[in-house]
C-alpha cells in the first residue's frame, strides 16, 4: 500500500456547529473503512484538512470533498507520498483554528496562498504533539 498525504484549505459555507458535526459524522463514518486518518482545523472562516491513507482512497475521498456544498474555493496545498501518518489514531480529529495560527484578517487577506508545504505540515505536527 502506498501511503499518501493530502492537505487543502477551503472557505466554509453555512458554518455552524450542526454543519460541522455533520461533516465530522461523515468523516468518522467513512474514514475507518477507507483506512484514512487525519485532522480538520475549523473555524467559520477556514477549513484546513489533512488526509492520510491509501492513495486511491485519498483521491476518491478528495473528489467527493471537492464537490461538497458545505464549503467553497477548495485549494490543494500538499499532495505527496509519505512514510508515516501524523495522526495514526484519529479517524478525523477536529481542531478549532486557534488565533496563534492566523487571525481572521490574515485569512481574509490570503495568507494561505503563500504558505509553504513545510509550514503547513508543521502546523499539523504541532497539533498532533499537543494531544
Ligand atoms: C470540510 C469537509 C471535510 C470532509 N472530510 C471528509 C472526510 O475526511 N472523509 C469523508 O469520507 N468525507 C468527508 N467529507 C464529506 C464528503 O464531502 C462526502 O459528503 C462524504 O464522503 C459522503 O459522500 P457520498 O455520500 O457521496 O458517499 C468532508 C466534507 C467537508 C465539507
């Protein structure tokens, strides 16, 4: 099996707690069967998601996510084979986007358009270490 990592960000559409719960229910329902793990950083102005698992399952799930109407403007940041998982024990961890990443003004002005692969992977590694 080739282990694959994919990270994207998007703009939530109609964000509230029930909507977020619905996404997490979907993720925690499908991901175990697909051997996918990961984390979703979420706030009303940003989704940033890491998915790890078998390449073909990751690509299939990402194609569903792309056409999901609960968010807009999905932008791929990282797509690569990898050696190990950052979140081996999480079907999909949710993490409220904390202001120490970026504040709303930074998100609005497009800070994620210039983030490097290394920086974004670092963020997920920090979250994994803090739990
Ligand atoms: C931000 C976001 C993250 C999502 N994460 C996952 C996920 O990790 N795994 C998953 O199977 N579906 C995820 N979904 C839901 C999919 O888009 C889709 O609704 C779900 O896989 C069911 O698709 P189906 O009914 O076509 O089988 C996510 C959706 C959004 C908007």
